[in-house]
């Protein structure tokens, strides 16, 4: 009983960093228009903030793996997951501190560099925190603990933009005139506060006596073949992104060329990982964590999941502006975008119920009640933001599908992942073959069905990896890159056809996630691991 109590206290401490990721990442939505106005940027240049932020996840995880290979030691296992989180928080605090001179000097380049350092810290935190959450108890129920952490992350995503807007503008909403007249000292004070919160969280981890280190085997088995594969992917991506940026130096942009580059990036990533999986099965020596098919297939699953989660939202605004979907204005779109991200919180709150070990009857009641409590929170947040929520009330019917998915999934990660992948694919097809409110709700419900995918994919992908767990975790974090590749491809499909038909790409993504759920179960069963048993 004491051990369970300690683990619960440790988990409570751990989820605080998940809140920070959501809070800060979502706050970029406020910071991007500020930079665009202050530095007179075009839309692509302003999006470099997200590129610097999410690009750091890939490069940070890759650097951790390469350095571990160089020193012949698994650095993260040597530190322990707890210390890994502490170092990541300190690194993010340094990035927040760098924002002060960057803003003072008025250098957009330095701001990008500072945000890159903040996200490098996040990369280290995520690489440590995800396997740490799984280690705090039975690995078979690790996805439930990640759901709890993800629910807190989504809450940070929901309130982050509002809190930042209130700090900068004194109101939850803001206009272009307010952005243009903002006092830079206010922005600096914001990042001083953010840096202080990072350090406070680090102190919480350092002085928490009930938080274990959760160290693993520090032996680093060289993986030269994995290094070559990741090196090829990285080099290809750097070349591709160089040409993408080069296109934006002039006024005329060849969008066809950029689309071709994005398709090449997709082929390079998917092809390289499939090549790795095929060759590792024949001869596992030299592949490190990639010798495990569940890990390589899981990397593709994380890439696909992040891609579909981001691309549904990224193109939803343009979809709502089309006549078939009501011809909404920018101000009218906001509550629907908010509800999409809120859908992730709704699903994750429900997925976290099992962590608290309620009785069977109470658990069944909570599976019905908690999603609607979360739904109410999202509506309330929109009300505070002065958004019109009248078009969102009937969305409550979509939540019944989420609840049904949890009951049919029976808390089994691979079965739950398959069911939610199937529901996601069906929702996208309903959206594609209809218009108006029905189609809008169908596309928005993609957030409901994506909500529990990260923890399910992550726990299944690192199952049975043993001493390769931290290495595999780093590989999975790299695949957040899917959020930078799939949305632009859908955007180009919208240009070639129309925004409505571009959503066929989401069907393909959910189809792969269904395949992964089936395939990984048989792969793990062959290794003597069955989380669905």
C-alpha cells in the first residue's frame, strides 16, 4: 500500500511538466501574431516559430541518442528519468531567460533561437517523462497513466492562450491594434515568469522524496545501422528544408516544388523506417532499439498520429470558410478550433479514470460523466474568451461515440487503439461524404478519437525493450516530426482539388493506426508480451 501511495505522489508530481508543455506550446498561438506584427513578417515567416519549436523535438532526441553512442553509455538511464526531467526543465528555463535579451535587441532570429532552446528542454523532458510514467506501476496500465498526464497537458493547452492573452492584453481576446501597441516590457515579464515556473517545477522534482529515479541499464549497445538510417533521414530533411526556406526569399513561391519536397520528405522517412524494420528482422545486430519491430512500427505510428492530429486542425479553419460549411469568418471559427483541441482533453480525462482504481460500477459511471464535465470546461473556457458557443451544444452527441469506444476497448491498449482508429476513419468518411453541421462535427470528433492514441502507441512501442527503453523513447519523440510534414501535404491537396476532398489523407492516417494496433499485438505476443490479456 505504501508503494502504491508513493507512486501516486510521484505521478502527481510528474504530470506538472505535461501541463507546462501544453501551456507553453499553445501560447505560441498568441506569440506568433505578436511577432508577425512587430517584425513585419509574412505568414510563412511567422510560422518559423512553430518550426523552431517542434524541430527542436526531433533534433534534441536525435542528439541524445548520438551523444549516448559517442560516450558508449545510455545517458538518460545513467541520469535516471527524474534527473532527465530536471535537466530538461533547467534547459527550458535558460531558453526563457534568453528571450529577455532577444526581445530587448528586437532580433527575430534570437527569439527563434531562444524558443528552440525552450523546446530542446521539452524534448529532454518528454523523452524522460513518457517512459517514467509507464515505469510508475504495471507496464500494462502505463497507457492509463499517460492518459492522465495527457489530460493535464490538454488542460494547459486550453488555458495557456487565455492566460497569456490576459497577461499581455488584459483580456482573453485581442485585436491587431492591441498587438501592434503592446509594451515589450510586458512580454519580457511574461517570459521571466515562465522561466521562474520552470525552475519551480525543477525544484519540486529535486526535493520530492517520494519520486524515484526509475533508472534503467546504463549499458549502451552500439547501433551503427540505426545511426546511419537516422543520419540519412536528418541529412535529407536538412536539404529539403533548406530549399523550402530558399523558396521564400523571393516574392514568388513555387508551391508545386515545395509540395514535391514535402512528398520526398514523407517517402524518405517512411521508406527509411520500413527499410530498417525489414533489415533488422533479418539481422538485428547493429540496430539497437530498432531491432524491435514494435518500436519501428510505433515510430511510424507516432509520426502518423501527430500528423493527423495536427492536420485536421490546421486545415479546419479553411474548411469552415468554404460555402459548403457555412462560410464562417475568422472570429466565428475560433470556438470550433477550440473545441477540436478540447476534444483531446475530453478523451484524455476519460482515459485517465482507471489510474484512480475506482470500483467497476463507479468506473462505468465516471466513463459517462467525466467526458461531459470536460465538455463543460471547454464551453466555459470559450465563454470566458467571449466566443459564441451556440453552435457547439449539439456536439455533445458526438461524445457518446467516445464513451462507447472506451466501453468496447475494455482498457486494453491495442484493442482501444484499433477501435479509436476505426472510429476516426469512419468520422472522416462521414465528413467527406456530407456537408454542413454533420460533416463539421465529424471532422471535429477526430480530436476525440486521437485523444488516447499517444499513450496507447507509446506504451505498446516500448513494451519489452528492456535496456533499450530510453533509446526507443528518444526515437519515438523524434517522430513528432509528422506534425511538420503531413499538414503541408494536405494543404497542397486542397489547392489541387479542394479543401473538403483534401481530408482523404486523414483516412489514410487512421487506416495505418488501425493496422499498427493489429500488427503490434501479434508482434508483442510472439515476444511473450500481451497487454490485452
